[in-house]
């Protein structure tokens, strides 16, 4: 189960003192999205050989050799219950919330950063996922943060259309 993958990975990150955030479809699910996903995505501050070895010790099979994953600073792993993808990115560059899976606390990217990540990737179905998230957090979204980050990521028009579709009024700063 994806829950088990998340819990196993989080325990390893915490043991190795690696900053992380759950992103992608599982982050959407943690926020209440109705969309299904088949893998687990994390951003991490660093990808080390110790991290990779610990993941291997709990049953993950790496998609390529350890040295290349450390050099490329990302990794893909397979296990019977699902896949995990690690991408090196400064975790402090996003906002996170604390979610719970069973009794394990998990850092999850914020709704605003989830929308930005999807608006940047813009794969099939991402528009609907963004609109759903915006509707769920309608009055709780930090619009200043969201719009400023969208501008920096060159997806401002896309995010404005998402908000319009979610029937969220953008109040202009004076």
C-alpha cells in the first residue's frame, strides 16, 4: 500500500535527518483530493548513498545504480506495493503542512505549492486536480503567495485561469 511506502520512507528520512516533503498525487490525497495515484513522490534536500541503502533495506529496488542516483540527485525505486520517486530540491523553497498517516507525522506540500507544481508540469488531468484543490481550500488559500510564486514560475496566467474556474475572486493589492 502507498501508506506503507510513505511511512517507511518518512522513518528513513527522519533517521538520516533529511528534510523532505510529500508532493504529487499522494500530497493531493493528503489534502482530500479524489484523484487516484499509483506512486509516491518526495522532494528531499539531498540524495545520499546512505538514504538509498536504507530504502533498499526495506525492500525497494533502485532503477539504476547508487552512484548515478547520488550524482544525479534523484532516484526511482520499485517495491511490490508501489513505486517511490525522490527528487532533490530545497524543501525550504515550499510551504509544508503536517499530515498524519496512521500515527506517523508527514510533511506535505501546501495546497498552494501543490497547485504550482501541477501548473508547472501541466500533464493530462492536472487542470482538474488544480481546480479541485482550489475549490477545497477556497477561502484558505494564500493568494498573494500563490500568485507571486506562479509569476516566478511563469505560470501566472494558468493559475489565474484555475482560480477563475474555481470561482475564486482575486483581490488586487492596492
